[in-house]
C-alpha cells in the first residue's frame, strides 16, 4: 500500500467536495482554516490510490501567495525540462 505525503493547492469551493476526496480529522484548527480560507495549502498523508488520504495540516493562502507558489512551480518545471 503506497503511503505518501503530498501538498495540494486548491480553491476550496465547498467542504463537502473536500470531504469526498480526503479524510478531514476532527482537529478544529484544520477545519477552521478550511472553512475560513478561499485558498489553502493542504498537506495529506495516506493511501492515495485508494483515495484514503488524511489531511494532516492546512494553511490558508492569499491570492498573492498562491500566485507566487504557481510561479515557483512553473519555473521548476521549465528548469527540469532544460536538463
């Protein structure tokens, strides 16, 4: 059973969508972050293939922070393609 740690940057349209994708712990800080943020970095752990990942950390992001992370990702991919 593959277990991994991953980070996802996603616009949170509804908690019900997120609950269908991952397990959300009863940790109030995770729930509050997800409910009060338009964007969040979501760190998960668990079996991705069976869609049984669990949120272990959520961090709210501003639009500017999200755009900065997108730019860093695009730059890394472009650099990797040049190698």
